[in-house]
C-alpha cells in the first residue's frame, strides 16, 4: 500500500522512515506513523493526561483544558496545517498526541521543581521524559520496553534538549549539537502547540474569571478579531462572541503559518527530508504574526500564568512535589517495590523522578496525604 502518494517530496515518507530500534515487520494496513499514533493512544501515559494540569488544576472545573484535551487540540490544528502543506498528517498527529506524555503533575511548576530536586542526579526535562516514556517506561509489549516508535516520531517528541543530554542520545541528539533541524512535521507540531495553547488559554482564562474582556482589549490580535465579530454579529452574547473571536484567531494564525511556510518552502525548494534537516527552520509565522503572538504570550504570562490565584496553586503544588521527592529519597522504602533501587543513588533518584512525573494531579495530592497526614493512614 502506498501511504506516501499525496505527500510533498520534503515530507516525512513512511516508506523512507529511519525505522525503529527493534525491527518489526510492517503493519500492513497502516503506515509506520499511523502505527506510532495508535501505540501512543493505547499507552498508559496517554490516559494519564486526562488528569494532568494544563494551567488550571484538574479539579478546579470540569471544562478547563487538561493535558489530554490540549494534546487533542494540538493534533487537530497540526493535521490541518500538515494537509495544507503536503506534509505527513499521521506523523504530526503522533508527535502531537505524544508531545506532553512526560509532563509532571501540576503543569510547568511540577517540572521546574523536579528539575531542582534532580540537580545532583542529572536533572529533569519534560521533553526528555516524554521520550523516556515512549522509549523505556511503557510496559505494553512482549518483545521490548517502551513503544518502539519510529525515529521520526521520537525526533518530533524531543523538541528541546540540553547539550549534555543530547550527547547521550546518539543519532537522535545529533541535531542539537550540529544545529540542524528536525522534520517539517516536527517543526509544525511545535507551532501547532503554540497556536493551541495561546487560544485555549484565553478561553480558560476568561472562563475562570482571572482574565476579563476589558483586559483582553490590550491584546491587539484579540481586539482586532473581537471587533470583526462585533461588526458581523452586533450584540452577540458573551461566550458565543468569545468563541467566534477565538475561532477567527485560530484561522488567522493557521492561515498565516501556511502562507509563510509555503513561500519559504517554495524558495528553499528542499527535495527531501534530508534537505529540510540541513535548511533553516521552514515552518514559521510571518514576522508580523510572530510579533503579535509574542505580545499575546507576554500578556498571558503576566496576567494569567502569574495571577495570584494561579500562584497559590503553584506554590502549593511545588511543595507537594518537593516534599514527595525528599521523602522518597530519604526513605526509598516508602516507594512501591518496583521503584526501589538498592545501592545506586543515581538510579534511585531517577526512579523517584519517573514515579512522580507519572502521577496525575490528584494522585500526587493523595500520595502526599498518605505520606504526611496524621489523619489518613
Ligand atoms: Mg503542549
């Protein structure tokens, strides 16, 4: 079956994949990247995303984004972009659904605290952890640890990486040292991620009451589209006007990205994925859109991610993660048996990081209570 028939020459072709660590026969009715996507969906780490924080704690409301719904939105936006540019939708979908698999509970604060706790033990990076999940931690198959994904999907998962860690990753880490680029599908997934969170965080921010419509008028990109909606549907009530505005913003960002990238691709005319890797980034926003999304990000950072109510959650969450880590490190006997490592402090610390990173928000809260509360035994 030819899975690559409709792809541009510079796309990632399933038939030319650099393959898997453990060689497997082809999947028959599915392309290599479809198979990767399917393995990701069936993984345990994927189901955990449902109960992991994006910005708001999982139990703060039923309608806020979680890591799971965020990942699905990234996949949706990513597939649209991929199809418009003749790129491999299946690979983009696999990368998008897997991109946050290594995320700790409680969003970014969890990763920052775990990184501090692990500073004498090799540190903690959530991108690298996502790779560790699919390469080692998932226990699903008889023949190997992890999901045995293709090189291209693993490359897309590893968005950033320190040089020290890149050196240990062989072929996969090489691009961080020679500063070459990943596939266009990986570049695209990264920007689909950005389009998704910039837009859904506005929605969640307003829904939570931490942001107000009046405040949002400061953001040019939002104000402009909001004005268009008002002109088109005068008097449209609150949420519908908001959804219309966000819809127009997503459309504007995706259209800009497709147009800018198509022009760059035309000019650079890469003939293969190898040419792509040797070129500068070819999936980009126009300078104007880049400036506007940067302004939006700055606004969200100052007014939402650092809102005092979010800060309270962050401080509390960081305490939970730090105290769990310290308790396990001091007394590894508190850990479930298969996380206990005798006589190797480095490996023990890494196992603790794996255990904590794998927790959902509510599991971490419960575990903290089980260990520290004198009212719960
Ligand atoms: Mg993300």
